[in-house]
């Protein structure tokens, strides 16, 4: 049995649907995911610490637009950490979770 209702809170509209025997993990996306949100999600689900640089490089690999970095230059120098495939895959999963990229 399925039932639904329409919810309005200030300027946010949503459709709430209840489906019996459905126990998937759900989330409500009301804002854009920040690098802090992505780092926290990866840490919680994979136990990995990822840097902003790793997230930025993964965005490059996915072909996503980036905001110009206003911080100090030189992060891509000889001391920059290498992006491991394990971290890149975990970051891609976070992108999928937050709706930044489509599921494959």
C-alpha cells in the first residue's frame, strides 16, 4: 500500500511518499554538499580521511566544474599527496549520495 502527502515549509516544497516493505536509506537534499559534508560522509561510510585536494582532483576526473581556488598556490607541487583509487571511488560514492553525479 502506498500513500503520499505534499509538505511545504517556508519556500521548500516536498512530496512525502510512504511505501510498505521499503527500507532503503533515504536523505533529503536541501542544500549543496560542501567539501566538509563530503569528507564527513567518506569518513563515516569508508573510514578514510580525504583532503580537499583529493575531492578537487576527483571532481576533475568526473568532469565537474570547480570554483577557482583563492588560497595559496603550490598544492600541485612535488609534495602533493597522490590520489589512491580507493579514495577516488569513495569520493565518487559520496558524489552519488549527494546527487552531484548520476548513478552508473
